[in-house]
């Protein structure tokens, strides 16, 4: 099972309603997802390198990405598109 952080990022990429909720109140949406303060800060501060590093430490990342066991990890990870700051 992927981490809450990984699941959350994939949910944002798959669920337009979640993106709309996130645009309105990102902290509430991240709280509901069970993200830690550090994880929330990475997202809010658009820390792309921190997000990438965090994803790479998830032992279930390949499964979350639909990559079969034994297959190599992609050289690049898809990154979410950040909502512009108001």
C-alpha cells in the first residue's frame, strides 16, 4: 500500500473535484488525507525536489504507478501541476 502522501498526489491527478476542493482550502484537504506537517509544507512550498525524494522513498511507488514488479523504475517521475498562489 502506498503512503498517504503518494496516494494524495495521485488522487489530485485523478480527481478534478479534489483539485477544486484543494484550490479552495488546501489545508483542510491535506488534513483529511492524513498528511504530516512536513508533507503539507512540501506541497504548499512547491518543493519539487522534496516531493520527488519523498515519492522515491515510498516502497510501493511502482505499484501506485501501475508498474509491474521487477520492471525498472522510470527515470523521471510525473510531477503534479501546482495551483498558482493567489
